[in-house]
């Protein structure tokens, strides 16, 4: 099973971006999602942005993840 986390693009270069969720920042490859810009949400899996999602869809997904985290502890 694979899990991709929506993360917000904070900074961007041609080939990578700094993304953030819950105060955690990571630098990820943008080769598969070259159209994403600062402020966009991207799905991050295995160190790469694999697709762009709108803010509403990102919020729904993150709410579900928060719910699972809350049930399982941190």
C-alpha cells in the first residue's frame, strides 16, 4: 500500500521544492509535477511530488489523516 501526503509548497526551484505539513518541512523532487507553484498543494510520496491537488481536496485528505493519527496516538 502506498500513501501520499498533501503538503504545501513553500519554496521552489526548477527541480525541487520545500514543502510543509504540521510544521515538518522536506525538500522533494518536482520532476513529476513541474506545474506546481509556491502556495500549491502537492501529493508527496517517497521524496517526490507526484501530483497537484486543490486546497479543498488537500484539506479533506489531511482531515482524514489527522483523524487516523488521533485514533492511533502520535
